C-alpha cells in the first residue's frame, strides 16, 4: 500500500500529517527517498488570493490544477491519493486551518518514497504525497523584468516531458535562472533544440504584435499552462484579441511590440528588455496592462463572470 501524507505549514510551527496536526519538524520524509536523490516526483503550484473586503481567500482554478497533476503523475507511474475533487476538498480544509490575511501559495507534491539505491523501475516504487502552504506575494518585478536568452536549452519532450511538472526537470530552470541573475538580468528565456524561444525559466511566454497575441504552440516543448489558457480566454472574450499559437524565432522577439510571461508564480509580468534590446517603449505595453488588470480582478474575486474559476475559502 502506498504511503500517503498531507502536510500544511503553520505559522505556529505545526504541520498536517497523516490526518492530524503535528509539530512541523516531525513532518519529514526519509533521507533515502528516491525522489530526493533522483527527482522522481511531480508537483503543482496553486495560488489563493486574499480579498480584503470579503476577508476571504479565492483559490484560482483549484480542481484544474489537480486534473493537470493527475496527468503529470501518470507519466511517472504514480497514482494520486484521491480524485481532483477530493484533493481540492483537502486543500480547502488546509487553507481554513492555515488561514491568514495574505495571498497564499499551495504546493502539492507527489514523490517516490522508496529507498533510492538499486531501483529505477518507476512502476514498482511506492508513492508519497504532500500538500503545504506558504505566504507568497509577487514573484517577479511588477513593473517589468529584464531578460536574457539563456545558454541552457529547454529540456525537450523526448528527454523529460515538459507538459508534466516533473521535479527533476526543474534543475534546468535553476541553471537558467542562476545564469541570468549572475549576469545582471531578472529572468531567463529558453530556446528549444530548433532555436525557437519557448518559455521563461518557469513561465509561459506571450508576444504582442500588430494587435494579436502570439505564444509558442504546445508542440514546442512547453508546459500546458493554466494561466496561459486563462489569458487566451480572457484576451478573446474581454478584449477581442485573438491568440496565434506558433513557433517564435529569437530575432523576431526582439522587435515585438510587447512581451510578457505568465504562470501561477509569475502571474502576468511584462518583459521590458531582452538581451539589452528594449521591447516596445521599454515599459508595460497597453495590451499587457489590460490583460494584467483583467487577470488580477478575476483572481481576487472582483469579476463575477469568472466565479466558476474560483474556490472561496473563509476562516474556520
């Protein structure tokens, strides 16, 4: 039988483990765990936004995140300890216990818990599962970031599937992000093996040109992003802006009207410079600004049209 536990960080230093609260320091996994040694796990990143007027948290596309996690888990021969609906309920209960008047980041993590040495058969390794929460504000600079094209290539689908949020693959992210920060930039943009610009270090990518959004196709080794899907939907429905999904050349992106990256962590963040080339006027563009405002209104529960994307959580 798989070993399963749920954990949620508490300001008081408690955690939720095996159905009860315990001191956080006791919510541990073995140092022998396969995932610790070989990156054999998958995860989700989910945001809960605090609404000051309603004194409530709004979790954005909660069940959709767990539906995507099921697909990631399948790649690793993992079975999550519940349906997306059941895992969403657990997450809601944890947020009630961890409630605070700030935005909260939720991290579900499935991982191979068996001892590392001597076994690389993913199908026979036992699974563990954890959910914890941390307070998290803005991930990237709100006014826009300066990016570079990384010397590190995006991991291709034939190596580690990018559509699955596999923990080991994020070493690729760490290499690129570290290189950028050490070089004086804020963010990295990846090329794929064909030389196309495909993603940020941990974000999907959009370019604005001639009033249209352009974003790399799913076949370009990108994460199937929920924020990406959200933006394409609201751009069309609210602004009448269509999205073209196609490959983007490196030289092409330098002359874009606007560029922005998006994701649960990054939300909607303008890219105002790439490899020292100013993008547009070197500040947040008009379309990016409109999308950003729409997005933040929606996730904070201020646009009733999109209430179906939100799960409201109040203090217990």
